[in-house]
């Protein structure tokens, strides 16, 4: 799994810039939505090329074994 990182740059005038690394597709917006709501009004937002890349999914395989019936 790729390391997911959020980098922040705090400007002298108080503006905060964030950049998400390690995610493909629009999932970065879900990751940062709560943070952005807490930081204040979003002045601008610009997607990177990773935003337009196909999202990389996580596949999981679950195996179960039947241990018998409970009475």
C-alpha cells in the first residue's frame, strides 16, 4: 500500500496550503474534507494530475471456515 501524506504550508499571512500525496483519483477530497472544514473557508482548490488518474482500489479476500452448528 502506498504511503498517504498530507503536506501543509503555512504562509506568513495565515493562509494554509495543503497537498495530498499517495492517493489516486478523487479520494483525496474525502481525506481532506474534515480538515478543510476545520481550517476555515477554502479560497481555491486545484486538482493535480493524480486526481485524474484511476483510483487504486484495495482488494481483500475473506475466507471463512464452517466450524459446525451451534445448538
